C-alpha cells in the first residue's frame, strides 16, 4: 500500500443506523472525518497539535458519492490520503470498501486558520513533510455551489451544546444533518442520498438558530434522482453559513 494512504477500520454499530438498518449518511461522513483526523495526528498536524501553534483545521469543501450504505454489523475499511497541496488549502480524498466492494468515494478541501486573525495560514508552514498521493477519488475542482433560487421548504433548528466541536463551532456534519432534515418526508423514507456536496462558508455558535432552506430542482427524465439545493444561514442576521447540493436515489441494498 502507498505510504501516503492511511487505513482505518470501523464496524457499523446499532447507534449508527437509521430505520432501515443501514448506516446514517451523516454518521458515514463522521467515519471519513475521523480517519482524516487520525492520519493528521500521526504526522503531528492534528487539531490539538495546531492548537499549540495558534492554528486549527477548518473544512472548506466536501463532496461524497455513495455507492451503498453498509448495514448494522458490517465492517468498513476507509482509505484516505492527501491528494494535493496549494498555498492556502490542502485536498484530501477517501475511498470506502466493505466485503461487498466499493461503498463510497469522497474528496475535500481544508484550510489552516490562525485562531487570532481568523485568516488562512500557509499550508507549507505545517505540511511540508506530509506524504502525498496525486490521485483523486472524486474529480471536483470545487467550483462554487449554486444557492437556492426559491424557498420550497424552510425549517429552523437551534445550535445545541452537543453540536459543538473542539473549536466551539457548529460541527461540519451538524450542518449536513440540518440540511438533510429539511428534505421532504417521502424522500427521506424511500430514498438515500447518492451525492452530497457542501461548501462551508461561515461559522455558527452555541445559542444561534439555523435557518435551513431548500429548493427542489426539476426531476430527471426517469424521475430516479431528485436533486435539492440547500442554504443554511443564521436567523438573527441572515449570514450565509453553508451551501449544499444533494441527489437522491433508491439504491439497491445488496
């Protein structure tokens, strides 16, 4: 195996599944982010390492393509690696397999932020010796995601204490969770997301109220892949926090 690739195994727990007995999409993404954190820690550039230098990691973009959702008790192997480094951000990719084959692919971009100035730091200051594999699991140039042009559905959610990460911000997966909770009931119960793209734009904090808006795009010719645009903002000032695009399909369970 390539030395730049980090491998981590998980077993899907009872608390990780939804009403169908398959892993919840947000928990699946948590697995990916945990594997990324573990590799960063191995090379002394994890969040706690950066804290000591007045810096921290911030997830900027995320794009995951699901092939299947593992069931309760299944073992999952995640492979992750740094695929590119730029002056102000780094790219990380993921592949997930089970005994049934490929389960998911993802790519992401990350910033290192100065805790005092809240501005990006140069990646070369921290990642000069971090191993890299120039291969993308998902081809994405991280072009801006479109915002909803209209408000088909709107919901509001509080930021709970349990939603905060080590930076005391609303966690990355909490944004995704609130966006998915705004999807129509018939989609949530009958389909699964096959693609989730996220553009994280600003921060939310304990006590904020998140407004989640959704636009349903025209259905594809065969009606098989409903697509939604999502926008999350702060209620008190309208600050845009996150944009998402999700596509949904009735995936085979085998």
